[in-house]
């Protein structure tokens, strides 16, 4: 699956804010969202995946920072679950 942009839509609705986008021969993947921070990776996919940028931006479109030739990696998992809680 290919992605070319990441957008944010306010909880109250309205016009989407374009947070990050790439050219047609590149991919962008949402890596993680924490609070108002959106973490993403930009890459070129041919026979191998070549990272272009690891980026972070605020959900409103401000505070963008991209690191060249880098990629966010990893995952977060809960370490415990309340057995009587329906939210797991």
C-alpha cells in the first residue's frame, strides 16, 4: 500500500491540515502518535527500502523536524492488563 500524505482533522471538524507529503516515487508512513506529536517516516521503495527522513510534527502543522537518512523503528506494548477491565 502506498501513502503520499498525512493529514490532521480537528476533533471539531473543518478542513484537514496537510502535515507531511512526498513525491510520487516515495512513500510516507505514520509511525506513531503521542499527544499532539505525529511521528512519520519517508522512504523510497525499490528492491530495498531506502530511508529518506524520520520526521515529527505537531498535529496542527507547526514544529516540523526531519532527520535525513533516518527512520523511526520500534513498537510499544502494554506490560499488564486489568482482567476485570473491558478496555483491553
